[in-house]
């Protein structure tokens, strides 16, 4: 009698412990397993997006960055440089720089690259090689080392989206 109670108690304990740690098998329709290898298949999608250079939400993949940005940046020997920069989805750009109170205008176009963090771009044109931090509806011009420009005129290096 004592042995049968111990046996029943042991079985009940085993069932209880097994039920506390459920091992549900979940299946992901995008993966199939064959022997020891897992083969991933990408679900068909009608829109193909470029793979971002950085993981998670970045300026590159989370912001609506394509468009035209404008600013009047400081100039050493004139009142300023009226600048218009257009960024395109295909990672190309066009820039127009008009020197105020001068009869001088520069235009350039080319491509741009995102940095590894997906937050800044570098223009690669014939003459333009500027760097910008990309924010929500703004570009912040950076120095050639990729650092934000400081000082009393730092706000003049913020481009606003049209």
C-alpha cells in the first residue's frame, strides 16, 4: 500500500513537473529544416527595400530624408552662401551654392554614402565633398572630421527641408 502511494505520488510529481515547462513547437513558415541545416527563405514581397547599413532604426531607414534642403551658410568674404541641396532615393544629389552680393554660383551633382551608423552622409561630387548629419526634416552640416560645427554660428549650418 505504501509502495503504491509512493508510485502514484512519483508519477503525479513527474506529470506536474513536465506540465510546468511546456515545450511547444513553433514553426515559422519562412524556415524549413533539413537534417542538420536550416534553410531560410525570404517571403515574396512586391516592394524591395535597400538593406540598411546599420541595424535598428537609423536616419537612413526610419526617416523621410529624400527631398530638398536649404540654408544660408556663413561665408568668409560675403554675407553668406544660399545653398540648396536635393537628396534622391537612389543616393544621388544635386547642390546649388549662390554667393550673396556676388555674381558667383556653383552647381554640382553626384552620389552620397551613408556612414556605418546610418545617421550621416558624405557627398561625393566633382567639387562637393560635404558631410551632413540627417535628422527629421533637417540636415546639419558637419566639419570634414564628421563632427558638428560649434560656436555662435552653428545654427547657420542647419538645413531645413522645403
